């Protein structure tokens, strides 16, 4: 019966089930002191082969039949593009002012120490977990990049929840995460360029099928031209256009249409040059001027894309996550090793670097714990790697579990380190940034 269903009918069933389940899980996680993304990742895993597909295969196939998954994937990736645009919109370069030395030391340590440890682990895993035909260099580099990611948007949400948003340690964490993630995205683009000549198709929200012929050097040149054009060309043009538009009255829906069009075209441009489409959406958000009209339009985009479309991305990740693949003792040992290396590289490396940069011990340990948060950004990276065939389902599952655990422990650990008192200026009543209310 499931194979003959109209795809539209299947989508109309799957979307409300997924969205409602993620909404309930997010609310429950918030009551437990967690961020919404933890509940959404859990729902995605539970609706996949790890639980529903194991307990009730027929029900799983009816709810999420194979023919409907591409449609859900497109919708989820559109939500992801909007989300990354919102993250770029909230990126504040002012966080770097006056903290240059600490930001440089901590951010680079939080990239290169996990990269080094992850590379050593990947070399040990290559003969066991690497898919057939994958080169050693691209496998090792991808695993290393997966270890070095910090979830910038989830980190902002945790800082807001803990009253640390705008405090010295919070501002330092945001600045370090921003710098570290820019480096990680550049390295991921390198992996994509290395893997695409061998890959047969795209990966999620922009597999970058057009980048195969350019080569790594050509892709780097194109990415540089894109960044320069966005910063010195598109940014002033947007500032002029937004100012003129706002002066002519309430922009309303027109501003939403303009922003959606801009982020899609920017995502298309980076996808065509071989860089992930999400990078284009993020850069477009970073160059858009922050006016009241833009923030109002961004809030309207967030109100639909984040609670409705983005959960579909988590379900797509959950359907690729099968805890049953870790059935053997050796597989679980690899999963534990992944978690241990991830925590040692990010938390240990970040805390050690912060101490060397002159931070107090409590701030240094807190900063390391915050940098260890991975969340949705890690899932984006992992889906790119799985879509390109750089990693297989078994390692994908181990890395998803690592992302879930490191994200889930961040809030409670920071709360224990800082105490329950609110330290930030925002307090309970302050609104979170428009792109980060997760």
C-alpha cells in the first residue's frame, strides 16, 4: 500500500507528524534545561531505523516511505538554508574587538588540536570504517573536520539560556566559535573539492555537483572572488537598497521575498563553484545590513522555517542513523573513541588554550565546554560527508551520537560551572537574537 501512495499525500502526513513530534520534544528538552536541538536530533533518530523502523517496520514505511524522502529532504534543506542565513545575520564582527589575542589563541587551538587528534583517530579507522574507494587523505581530513566543528547557533542559544550572552566569557566564546567555524567550513570545502570527482551526485542542500571540474585551486579562487564580491559589491548595494526601500514605507512581504531570493541565489553560486550551498546562505546573511526592516523580515522567515522546515532536516539525518549498526563490541569501542577524541580535542584544547591566553581557570574550563558543543552544524557536516560517500553509515551513526552527547552535556556542565545565577545583562526576560531562538 505504501509504494502506491501519492507523494503529496505522504508529505501531508509526514510533515505534521514530524513537526509536532519535534515541537513536543523541544519543549520537553527546554523543561529539562536543554536546547531544542537536542530534542529534534532525538526525534530524528527515534523515527528512523534505530527505534521505529526496528519496532514497527511497516509503520515506519507508511509514515516515511522511500518515495517521500526526497521531498522532505528538499524542504528540510530549504529550512537549513534559511537557518544559516539567520546565523550569518546575527554574526557580530564586533565580538573580535579588544580580544584579538585570546580569540586567535583559543579559536585556532579549537580547530587544530581537534584536527590533529581527529587525524590520528581517522588513520586508525581508515582500514576498518572507510567506504571502499575513498582515498585516505579525504577520509582523514573529513573526520578531522568533523571533530573541529562548533555549533555557533546552538552555542548562542546556550549562552542566552545561561545568562552569559554579552558577558566577557560569552563574547569570547562567540568570537572563537565564529572564527573556528569559518576555518572548519573552508576545510570542509576542501574535502568536497577532493571528493566530488569521485562522487556520483550531490549531498543534501547543495552537493556542489558543478565543482568537479574546477579542481581545488580553481574552487579556492572562485570562493575568494565570491567573498570579495559579496563584501565590497553586494553589501553596499544591499545597504543602499534597504535604506531606500525602508524610506518608501513599510517593506512588509517584499523584504521577505528579497531576502529569500538573495539567500537562494547566494547558495546557488557557492554550490555551483563546488562549495556547499549553506556557505553562500551564511555569507549572504553576514553582508545584509541589520536594520529594523531586515530584522522584522528575518523574524517572519524564522517563524516558519525554523519550527516547520528545519525539523525535516533532523528526520533526514535520523533516517540515516542506525544504532543497530553499532551492534558489535568493536563498533561501540570506535564510537567511544570518537566521543573521547572529540571531547579531548575541543574541551581540553579550548580550556588549555584559554589558560595560556591568560583567562581565569573557571572561565577557561567554561570556554572549553562551550566550544565542545556541536549541534546542528555537526549534522550538516556529517550529511555532506555521507552524501559524498566519504564516510559510511556506521561511522556516520557514531559521529551523530557524538554530536548528540556533546550538545546535551554543554548546558548542564556550564550551569554547574557558573552556578544558577544569571550573569548576563540580558537576564531571563531578554529576547534571543532573531536567528537563534532555538
